[in-house]
C-alpha cells in the first residue's frame, strides 16, 4: 500500500516562482493556459501568506470562473471548467515545456490534482509538486526518512522582521556584540559593579538581560548547528517541530539567510509522527524521534537535504 506525502511548501514555492517567470516569457495561448497561470499565481500567494497550510490550496470551478470572468455562476462555471480539463492536464503533464524547464533547473515539476465532488461538495483543483508517494514501510527498509516543510511560518508581529532574514557578516557581528552587552550589563548590575541608582531600572536591566541570554543561546545554536527551535511565544499557534533554519541566501556579500518553518516526517518503521528535538544522548544534536517509540525509533535530522538516517 502507498500513501501520499504531504506537500513540501518550500519546494512548491520555488517551482511556482519559476512557473510565473515561465508565463512572463510564454504568453498563455489557450484559456486552459490562463487557468493554469491563475492557479499558479493564487497558490503562490497562499504559500507566502502567514499560517496557511496545504488545506487552503484548493479552488472550485466557481472561484476560478469568477476570478477570470468577474461573474458568479456555479453551473456555468462547472461546464466551462469541464471543457478545459483536458488541455489543462496537458499544460501540467511531465513532458510539457513548463515541467521540462522546471526539471532542467533542478526544481520539482508541477502537477494538477482534481478532487472529485463528494457529499454535495463541488469539484476542486489544486497545483502541487509532482506527487510523491512512499510505500508502506517495514523494519527491513527503515533506513531513511524524508522531512517535509509543511508551513513556512506563523509569527507574532514582533517576530516578523526575523522571518526570511538575510544576514551579512557585519550584521552578524553587531548582533553578537549587542547580545553580549545586554547579557554582561545585568551581571555587573547584580554584582554591584554598576549602580543605576534606581531599583526599578536595575530590575528592568536584569529582566532584559535574561531574555537576551535566551535569544543569544538560540542565535549561537543557529550559527553553530544551522538549526534552533522557534521560540514558543513568537508563534501565533502552539505546535511541535517549529524551527529556525540557516540557509544560503544566494548573495555573495550576505551569505547567510534564516527561515522559520514547521517540519514534519513519518517514522519509517511504524508510520507514526516524528518529533524533532535536541538530544543530550547525541551530543546536543537535533534528531527525529518517533512519537510512540522515542527511545527505539531515532533518526538523524539534516535540514539541508531534508533526509534522516536510522540511528538505532
């Protein structure tokens, strides 16, 4: 039995951005091409929006028809969409010029899914990267798991400036020195080396220093390991496997970028969810542990390749 993997929104976003550039060069010739371009643009908007997951990436015939024609007519939209299904499938076929271009650029190809109507719900369409399917697992093949970025971020307002942040060496140095100053100052205050002549102000300095120490630890871990946990109170929703990741920015003068993502994976032994956490047993490394067998089913965590090997 095979199961479909969840959509990796990072991979999807890169492919959609390429597809938009493709349509800037290749002007849509058919109505089906216009529908495909619209679905790509709207899906990318959802990918880039906050706290959006793949359950939002579906569009009905009425929604598509209204976006293109500016009028709402459910029955007319259904017939209209039906007439373009065949050519729409050609646009997203694996041999189409769009997908050949994606493959040649090292990106995931795109496909279109039709979700047939059930229980009175209308048909729905979505664009996603080529369907990834994984076979049902057995212990003999439990050597590798795949991590999926299921959401980019859902930050509180004060944390938004840090999302997708690109760091230059100069900025890294300034941030490091600032954190150290905020940590050392309250220590000197507690030792009496610095006297502020105001208890409330001294207390505020100590409190700020405590928060700075926590943030400095995350900052150091991000630079040292390439990954750190996302502060709980920075997110709109409580959740597991929320991480800050370092990644190449693609800019020579600013080589390091940061991104906050939610990572998911399934245990290749029993199929349960994987929890990503820092492990003392593995010298402070972030590892993936099975939700129901955290001591027996343990995997490595590589945020670059999004793969994990069985550790025991």
